[in-house]
C-alpha cells in the first residue's frame, strides 16, 4: 500500500467464519464501535449481501446510494461509497443485495479475487485516514470472502461455543493457508473470539477448554456471553454499546477491544 501522506496506513482485518449465525456481524459492529469509542478511526465494510451490518448501524437500504457492489463490480472509488454512522469515528461501506451476483458478474476478470485489495489501495490517499478497516464477511468461503482475505493483514474468527465449532474452523484454517500461499503471504490469524458463551452450560465450558487447548494464545481471553441486548440492538439500528452500554454483551466487546489493542501494542514493542 502506498503511503504518501506520512500517516500510517490502515490495518485491514477480515471478520470471517463460513458458518452463519456465529456472531461475525455482531462482532464487526460492536468491536468497531468499541474501537471508535477509544478514538480509533474505523471503517466497517459490509461484505455480506444480506447487509446486516448496514441495517444494524441504522443505514436502511434507501440510504445506500453507493455500495460495496459499485466498488467491486463498477470500480467506483471507495471514498464515494463511505458513509458516516451515528457513532463518531465509525464509518460504513454499506452492502446491498446485488452483491450476491458479484461472482457471476466478475467471472471474466482473471484478477477478480484481487478487486477489493485494489479498491482499498486508494484508502491511503483518502483524506479521512483510518486506523482500522473491519470487513464483515458473508457466511461462506466464496469470492467475496476470498476478496476480503486477499486484502487483509489478518483475520478475526468468531467461534460459537458449540459442539462442532472446531470442525468448521479447520476448513477456514485451510482456506487461510491457501490464500497465504497464493494471494497474500502476510495474512495472519489475529485472534479467535468465543461468542454466545453460556457459563452455566457444561458444553460451553467444554468447548472453551478444547478450543484453548488446541489454539492456545490465538484465542482471546475475553469471551462474549450470550446476551439478549446484543441481539436486540440491531433492530433499533444501534450498536449494543450505544443501546445499553452497561449490558454484559457491551462490556465484553469493550474488553475485547482493549485486549485487541494490547496485543497490537505488544506486537509493535516486540518488533522494535
Ligand atoms: P453472523 O454474522 O456470523 O451470521 P450474527 O452476528 O448476525 O452472526 O449473529 C447471529 C444472531 O445471533 C443475530 O440475531 C445476533 O443478534 C445474535 N447474536 C450474536 N451474538 C450474540 C450474543 N453474544 N448473544 C446473543 N445473541 C447474539
Ligand atoms: Mg453476518
């Protein structure tokens, strides 16, 4: 990424898991909000044709004039599609249903998997510099997700604390390894976050133990509990952190943001 402004380029992270309903969008919205709340400038890219992140931030389809579709398919400059949200420092690149046909429309482009990376290269010259770009991926390992992985420095994987959690993860790990070999050598796993955790449920506890034994330090210490406020907030078009900042779910995402930033600082310290 060219950096002619003297500012640090944004760190680009995919929030991915090919399973639906594991908390990707909830994590994108609330981690993004928590980072914005401590002064980081965050761009949330909604890469799911369902547009849940866009709706959850109160941007309904009528307000989405330019979307991720225009950026990927028509190569509309990225800054024309970015919109402000009600959260200071949090910006959104909205999605729309036509994104679901992007793979068909791009079929003749040999470099279709690098479309998003190309689009993001403009960000470094965009007047509003971002600290983080969070890409909310669709629930599949399709062209859209591959575009996200090819454009990212790292991946955050939300993992629902349930029986088959680890099985689904191996498929994702394999894809990440393939992307690293063919498209994006620097791609890392940023961290794995357990979501919808129920501490009274033995299965949740067993899954947590398994996941920590298998994946060690990749797993965030912070665990996101199952919390009804997290599921109610999107219908009000608000991050849970605004809807009810004292709820257990909101507190967990604020802790996750702090842990994410601590890890980042540690990495910088180790590299210098
Ligand atoms: P994904 O983006 O992976 O499909 P979502 O973030 O949309 O998953 O979550 C799926 C559903 O579960 C949504 O209705 C969401 O509101 C709800 N949900 C997500 N995380 C939690 C949680 N920690 N507690 C309770 N409900 C949650
Ligand atoms: Mg989602």
